[in-house]
C-alpha cells in the first residue's frame, strides 16, 4: 500500500455558552464522536478509531468541563441541554453540514439528546454501549452491584453511606478503587490497555452534576429519571445500537433503544465488554463502517 498523509487539525469553538476544544482527523463525510464519563475526554477513542479516518473526517470533542474545554465554577452549566447545544454549535461553526454521530457510554445518551433536539443536522446515529432511560441504566448497575463479591459490596455501601466525594471534588481513592474492581470485568473482556502514570484528568464536577455524587452505581444527578424512548419513536434518522455481550449494558437495555428507534440495526459483539473499541477493535470498526456506508 502506498503511503499517504492524513490531515489533522485542532482548535476551539465558542458556542456562546462555553469554549469547546475539537480535533479533526482525516477527510470525507464527518463522523462526530462523543465520549463517555460524563467527565472523560476524546482520548478514549484514540488510537482505536483511527482506521475510520481513512474514509471519513473524525471530529473529536471534549465536552464542556472536560479535557481542554472550558470548566465552570457554576456546576449547573453542566447539563444534557447545554452539552447538546455545544455539539450543534460545533457542527455549525465547522460548517460540517449533516453529520454522522457516534456516542459511546454517556456519550450515547448525549448523542440521543442531540438527535432529539437537533434532528435536521444528523444523517446517521450510532448508540454504542449506552441506554435510553435512567430506569434501564439503573437496573443494569443494580445487576452489576448484586453480582460483586459480598465483601466488596459491603465496603462500597459503607463508603456510600458516609459520602464518596472528597474535598477536591473527586471520588475518594478507596471508593474509586473498589468501584474499578467491581466494574473491571464489564469494561474489558480481553484485557485493559496499559496505563502510564499521566492519565488524562477526570472532569469530576461534570460527573457529580450530571451522573451524581452519591454512588457510581445509580444515577442521582441531573440525569435522574431521564427517558428518551418516546422522543426516539418520533425520529426518522437511521440508527445503529451496538453493545458487547459482556457489556455493562444488558440485552434488555439495548433492546429498549432498538425498539424505540424505528428501523434501527442492533448488533451484539461477542467476547466484548463495554470498551468495545478496545476489546474487539476490528469487529467494532467493521460494524460502524458497514452501517455508515449503507
């Protein structure tokens, strides 16, 4: 194969509500990628989704309060509505036209919010490892919590009763370590990537405000009680719901999204947990490519 240069650039968009960092890789039809957390960064997608840049322009965004994007002392600035407005503003500022939109984990919830609020800007929608209602997501996390070692669960619940957020706004290290242990097998089926000592900082204020500050295993923040299923039934956007057979997301949760999105595709990747772009990279990229090129 002959070598060829892949274009990349980065910059910032002032959405009127926040200054948002973006990076683009490749040329072609735009595929906007929304990361999870809430509070993670676009780095979750790299280098795993780079092969998609051979045919498409990848548009990676740090959601407000995350990574290189603007942070706020007023945590009420972090909501699905403000984050969705940011995504639409980036689409307009970069003159992307109609976009394909892929959201992973919490990014899948955000992608649904964008599609519901700004459907005219979306060509195709991909919901990866996510759900469409707080009730189903809470049920999945209850299942995870009930399946863990009794001693680990007891330690987690004791910490939750006392409060899990430290003076710095982050989850207490001992709580985070226990949560990581309990969730590990649902995140990676094959093996986790090797981390160095300089992991990207977490947007804890965003997570605490949107997801909640009382537990990693239920939604008690501004996202509490959300249910997109009725709004999704009104969409006319081709959609793909994709998840792993060892995902945090259960079959029932994936089926709820699939049923709400008329004519959507449903793909369950075998031997795959929540971080599907890492666990089963080729299968994930092939599924996404096939859907986008239909």
